[in-house]
């Protein structure tokens, strides 16, 4: 296990993103530490998704984004896993879950069928998130929670160095959320990738994240979760009257890997 | 007649094969804009004294590249961008044509298609297109479909999103401008979209969706040629009507299968 603070998976230096004449993000400096869970919080339109897209290289930016690979992960470029907030595809698309997996695991087109290797790899990945029963279902007919599990399975298949999760629990009911966080916690404790998590739900952040980056077009504050989610910081981000509301079990199930934090309870009493 | 059949056997499967990812991308309107850019392409060719087919393909490629470029750099929705290009290329084409008396006669073959007048050179070009499309899709099909599900997700999987988007737009432009010889500017989008849409009605996975679309395109192509020969109707229109009939039947089957 890597000692926190010794390695950064991702270093962001003076990052700015402009679109249509307005600055969406300005002067962002942040580090994502190896093996830790970092939560990215902020109000709607704060630029959270934009930051993820910049990390993926899908929006033009100024400044620098550096990926660093921990020695134990081997040589080569770091792998990024990404689970988008929602898929904007045509729900009638004739594509099964297996087709979807095979798109990225075999060289020849899926229209010629699936290779034995991609079948096996799809089964393995799906079993990991307890979703192997979905393998031949059409992608467009899955529920929000099922789809997120499929995306998570696929994002984790190639053992990423860093996993970007955009609003992992939006549009999923509370039990689905607990399930999703449970899987994530189990897998994270096995493979220790760095996790950057965008979330609106501060109770999820409080339970799962080691560190928090508060964003509203610029960095409001960043640091250990317990120090960051203070009434002052929340007010700076969301405006006055913001406070934490806990709607779920605050301990036990759902923890990603962090040890229990006794001071967490106090902060949640909103 | 034999030449028309061979031409159809090249163009119909190529159009349907490209149509599958096209429909997945919701780019039907894009292919329509490329089709209508042929107005201007043909007019430029006649104006310059070059074979209209060459300028039509070249101009189609240019418009495809321009739309893709502008789409990536603006916050306007894709159909707004395409809508602007669509009307601009038609207006430009009509302006050029109206200034050149005697050009309208030349344009008939492009408006409605003229499969029976396909030359040997054009036939070779169509065959090359079919092979080119097959090779392109063999290399790029999986990654293009992945982009269609989610761009960012595809990118995280190591897919070169922008390069593939542009190359796909150019391949669509090549297919559309070539297929215009078979079914004409007005109906060319149908050749790409209708077989893929029909196959989607009944397909569950990627395999049946793709081969279903190709089979429906070939079947409509051949029956369209045969029927137009006996009924003395325009070949392009008859082919598209057969494809539309396939769509109606598969849509009904879908209702029965799921009802």
C-alpha cells in the first residue's frame, strides 16, 4: 500500500477552460493522490464534469495535466477508467451487453461475432460487479443502476490507475446507491486505484472520500474530508443556508476503504 | 441492365453498412446535407469543365469536413450547424445553376439518379468504394460504435475520438456522393438510413442489425431494379419504395414480437 502523500496519480497545474468566451474553470491546481478517494463537489454548473473532460483530453484547456504512474503499476502510460453520468445513446440501439464489451476487447468487428477471449473477459468483469446475468441483455433495456454497474465493470476491466466517476449515484435509487458503493468499495480495496468522484450528495462524500476538492469555477478549498466539509466552506460554495443532511447509514456498509472517522458524525448532524 | 445490377450490388451494401453506425450516431440529417451539397458540386464541375462526378465527390468531402470541424468548435446543437450548411450548399448550387442556362438538363440525372447510364469507369469506382468501405469498417467499426455510445467513455478506452469522427464523416460523404448516381440526390439518404432502421426493428444485437441491414439493402436494390424495368418507373424511387416496404413489415413484426 502506498503511503498517502508520497505519490500523485494526477497533478493539475494552473488549468483553465474557456468555452464561448466565458471561463468555465480558472487557475485550477490540484493533486489526486495514489490509492485515495478524492471527491469533487460543487453546485450545478461549477465545472465538475468539465474538469473530468479536460482530464480525459476531450475539451481544450490551458495549463498542465500530468499523469504519474506508480512503479508497482508497471511501465507505460497510465490507464484512465471513466464512468459517465449518463449515456446519451439511442435506447433502441441493437447492442447487447456482450456486444458492448466486445467493442473494446476484440480487434475484428463485433458484426462477425464475439471472440472467446472477449466472452471470457466480459463474464469475468461482469461477475466482479455481480452482473453476469445481464450479459445477453440489450444495453438500451437496462435500468440506470444496471447500466452504471456495466460501465463500472468495463472501466475497471483494464485495471486503471485512476477511475473517474461522474455522479455515480444520480438517477439511482438509494438501495442501488448502496449496492454500487459496496461494489466499488470491495473492488477498490482489492486493486487500490485512485478514484476521483464527482458527487452532489455530500453524505456520500462524507462516507466514502479521503479528500475533498470544493469547486465552483475555481478551487474553493481542498483537503481531508473531515476538515473540508465545514459550514463556512459549504456556504462559500452553495450560498448561505447550506448544510449537510445524512440520509443513509453513516457507518459500516458503503465505506470505501477509509478507517472510521469518529469526528465525521458531528459534521453530519445537519 | 447488367451494369445497373452490378452497380446496385456495390452501392446498396456499402450504403447500408455505413448506415448502421450512421443511425447509431443519429446522423441521418448529416448525410442528407452531404447529398444536397451535390447540387453545388455538380454545378461547379460543369462550370469548370471537369467531370461533375469528381467535383461532386470533392465538394461533398469538403462539406463533410467543414460540418465536422464547426460542430466540434461551437456550442450550437449539431442539427443547427447542419441546417445552416444544408441551406447554404443548396442556395449556392441553385445560384450557380440558374446563372448557367442549359445546366438544368444536366442536373436531372443527379436529382433522380440514373443507374442505367452508369459508365464502366463509374462501375469500377463503385466497386472500389465497396472494398474501401469494407476495409474501413473492418478497422474502425468497433471503435465508431463505442463513440456512438459515449464520446468520453470511448476516449477513456483509448479510442482516438476526433480522428475517427472526421474519417467517418468523410467515408459517409464518399458513399453518399457515389450512391447519388444510383438513386439521386433526393433519395440518397434513404439508401443509408432505411435498411439500417428496418434491421433495428427486429435485431437484438450488433450481428443481426448489421447483416440484416445489408441483406435488406441488397434485396430492395435488386427487386427495385426488376420492378422498375417492368413498371417503367424511376429505378431509384422504386428501390427506396421496396426498402420502405421492408421498414413497414419489420415495424409490424416488432409490434407482434413485443406485443
